[in-house]
C-alpha cells in the first residue's frame, strides 16, 4: 500500500504537520503536492504563505488549483512585487476574480508602449514594394 491511499482518511492537523515537515526538510520521499487536496482551506493557506516566504515556485504552481481565489490573488501580488522572482504570473490568470483580471488589463493597456512593432512595419514595407 502507498501513503497516498491513506491520505483521504487522515486528519487535517496530521496532514498539516506532515506538510510542515516536508517543507522544513524533516521528511523526505513524500510529495507535498499529494497533500494539497486533503489539507483544508486554512491549512493550505498557511502552507501557501510559507511557500511564498520560501520562494518555492514549483510547489506554489502545483497548489494553485486547490487555493482560494483570495490566496491566488495574494500569490499573484507577491509575484508581481518581486517576492517570488521569475514566477510566471500568467499561471494565476484563470483562477483570479473577474475584477482583478479587469484591473490587470486596464493597467496593461494604460502602461503599454506604442503598439507599432518593427516586424509589422517591415511587413508593410515589403507589401508596398
């Protein structure tokens, strides 16, 4: 039998402690992402905050489908502010609230540089020649 078969029957507190042990390097050979569906909202929020603090990009990415919209927004904002270097924030887009996506869009178009691309200009020149 594998440990993953027992996860649905474990208590949330035991799973949270196990998650902390994995993150802190006290427990090896157990994948943190296997615990995500069973942790519960509060425990997962706590784990996500810890992962943001430790800048654990890959573990955060795997947690996104199980996170609350508020926690995904926190992750997005942390990545945008540079707390999590090289984190691709587009991964968060499908999970953000519509209002947040509209805000992001407005900021992008407001701060967008001139939309003319050199490649487009060259294509126009070639078609006129």
